[in-house]
C-alpha cells in the first residue's frame, strides 16, 4: 500500500493540472486539500487488480475519483467510470486523454444502463448503502478475481451503523485511519 501511495503522488504530478483551473488556484489553499488525497483513500485489497486483470466499475465517478488514479496505478485492470452528469464525464475524458490512460472508459449514463458485469464496484459516498445496493449488485459478476471475493468497495464517512443496518446485510468495514495518521481519516471507512 505504501508503494501505491508513493506512486500515486508521482502520477498526480502528471495529471492534477488537468483538474485545477488556472483562474481558481486559491481553492487548493482555501480548503487545504492535498493533491494526492483521493488516491490515498483506496485500500490495499485492490493491489492485485493489476495482476488479476479485474474489471471495475466506478458508480458516480464525478471528476474521476477513484477511477482515474486507480486506472493509472493498475494498468492491466479495466475501469469504467459512470456518471449521469455529462460535464463530469467530460472532465474524466479530458484527464484520460491528457494523462494517456488507456484502461479507462467514461460513460455518461446511469449505472443501471451499463449492460455489463464487473468483478468489483467502487464508489465514493454517492448515496446511502440501501439505495446504492440495487444499482451495484446486478452489475457484479460472481467469483473471486482479486484479494477479496467480487463485491462492492464503498468509501463513506461518519457513523455508518444505522445506514448499514438498514440494508439487513453483514458488511466488513475497514477503518482508513489505521493506514493514515491524519485526523481527516478518523471517520473514513471502506465498506465491503
């Protein structure tokens, strides 16, 4: 995982300029957001994706997080980022082109209309898990493509007990704070 963080920082230098508008550099300083924050949110279970050639769907990819840094880090895995907002997909396409990312497709559509199956579905706090599950489960292929059996890897923050109880399923929760000392990560978790 340490290798991933180091490499993602180096890759960020190559493509972050595509996200930052020349007329808005104050946003980085104003909100005190480190440029490599989003890639660091990934957990080490996905390191095998590169070797295993997994197919991963990022639902609600927005401007490309986490699909863009993951596609850079795992060039043998295939990523599709979907978002229903066209301008967000245009950003992903621009970054993909600028950074020459070949293993990422960006689709302007709702997840339900993708029409493919995947080994993993990743997302970053798109909605409550009970609402997210019906979008994600039908898109998952059965099997065990990576370190974990195929499934959902969902980044969320805050108190998740009530939200996850509403799904009536058992979830594994990985505290990101065990990997990073920064207090920002104190309430961040990956739900699997």
